[in-house]
């Protein structure tokens, strides 16, 4: 478990650490923390390195290791000053993640595009994030009913005004101090002209990924500047892409995703989930209709990988509405009929794509005209996705409204291991007719 916090203490002033123990233990242990920061010279342009700059202080991260799966731990951050006294932070409790493949009740929340909220509306950027506070409040209220969070890009929408990162991390602290809070990289974190990204705009307003990549630890295989990674939570395997870097065949990220999907032992981790900020699969949002792609241009170059590895669900942010597809491959539903989309039994034959950029940013409309045949559910409301696995054969998907906590779209998947391995179009392993 990684524990991250900020302070005004550099390492020549105080030693940062986390004191922690398992519930029922009498003695505590201490784990030292590493310390990072960033300055104006790390940032790429204005306003982030100009009028929006604020010294971030120091960002500390400690790694609590050798945890017992599913056991409860208490912890407290601290700084040992030069005179030997300790400045203590607040204590908190978390539950360690289940062992990869372990069967138990496992509940994971996924959403994108939250932003900064305030109960009086004072911190909203031109009213752009009207749902951020209501989503945060609902997630805090529902904390006993989920185990981990994935916030897949467009985190704070600080737009180069760095003080808003302090406000955002304080906003999510009641959640992130109790359950793992994993993040993905979005255009408002990373995109800036001529800085090695896939897009050449200025959506980060000069931040070019530096604050997000410093504040949030992710287990990236290279470094946090390449924000793709794998995360296991019991029976789930999550492969998280960085859509601000090239994902197409022949790239470093494409090779990583291929290996991430392949590494899932589907006997024990049957639920394989792809997460990314920009919709690389399917979306009938209005601006994708105008581009004629119904997805991020070039996004479906990953479709052969999803099909080859039988990815169950792909979830995206970026588009500020909710939409779910049928299990789909090459624009064709592999499970036919609107009435068949609430419960799936056996092999899916394709991947279910979900857009859930609904955590706070101003909502957007859908394309006009008839629905594409692969679009089976839409909801223009603030909310988040919840995945619940009860065992290796049963998983439930829900889209939950932020304002009332009610479920407004759902489906179940029921299947056995042989169904995961069943031959599907373009994903059949070579075989022989010999006995």
C-alpha cells in the first residue's frame, strides 16, 4: 500500500514516515517515506509556470509492504524533527487488498472527469464542474460499500492554477485515506504542445503531467511519465492505458497492454478490465459523430488485442455522459437483442464498452438521430460505475447516480472458466484435429 501526503518539511528539516500496525497487534512499525517536489522549471508553460504557479511544498510517499490480504490496518503519518520530537498527522484505517485471484466479495468504483467541488460553489471553474461535490459526497457516504477507486483521468481540472491541486487532494482525502485511490492520465493533466505526448493541444495549461505524476503514485513499469500500468484486485485484473501517449501497434504502450492482458490467469482472475481516459472503443457523443469516428480517432487499433485476450469490459472518461454498449466486435453486437443486455450467460464473444466521464464536469449531449446498433444504454447524469465480483463466476456492473445513490443501469455476467476460454471470432487459438 502506498501512502502519500504533502507537507512543508524538506528532508533536511524532518524525516517523514508512516507508523502502522495490523488490527489486533500491540506493536507498531515505522516505514520511511521518500520525498519529491517540483518547481517552475519542471512545468511547460503558462499559466502553470507563471501566474498560476504555487510552490507545492514536499510530496512524501511510503510503501507499506508484506500486508496480510484482507486484514485491517491502522496508520498515521509523522515527521521526526531534528530535536527528536514528532509532528503527527491524523490516524486512519484501511483494509489490505486481497491476494491476486483470491475469491471474496470485491467491489471497485470507476469514473472519470470529476474536478474540484465546493459546497458553496466558490471553487468551480466557470461552473464547469457542477457535479464534483455531489459525487464526492456520495462516495464518502457509500465508503462501507466499496473497496477501491479508479479515477481515470481529468482529476482536478486545475488548468495551471496549482493551488487547486491542494484543494482537490483535500476534497478526496476522506476517500483516499481509507481505500486505494488509483488514477489515470487525462488530457487536462498531460496535453501540452511539443512535449512528447500524442496530442498537441494545451489542455493541461502548462502542467504537462508534472503535478499529477508527482502527487499520485502508480506502479508504472518504466516511470510515471509513461502513465500505463497493471493493477490486480483479487479476481479483477485492470490494465490501465495512458491515452495521452501513442497506443497503436508497434509502440511501447501497445506492447505493454498486450503483455498486461496476457498475464491475467483467467482461472483465478476471470474479470479482465481495460481502463483509459479517452474512449478508444465506442461512444455516440456529439463531437465523435462530427468526426465520423464514434470513438477517439485511431482508438480501435486496440480492438484486436481486446478480442485476442477476451477483455470483458472497457471503461473510459473524457466524454461527459454515460453510455454502455452490447458486447461488441467490429461494430457488431456479439450478443443480439436489446432484451438480452441485462444479463449475460456464457461466452461474451466481444467487449462491453462503457463511457463514464460523469463524476463532475459539465454534462454533454449525444449524437442526434437513431442510436448506433451497439449502443444499449445512455444516461445524461452525474454518477459512477461499480463493479462487484462475488466469486469466479459472477460479476455485477452498476451505474450509480451521484445525487441519490440509486442504480440506473446494470447487468450481470454469469459464466465458468471454459466460457472465458471459448473460441470467438478472431480469438481462436491454433489447434489440431489429432487426438
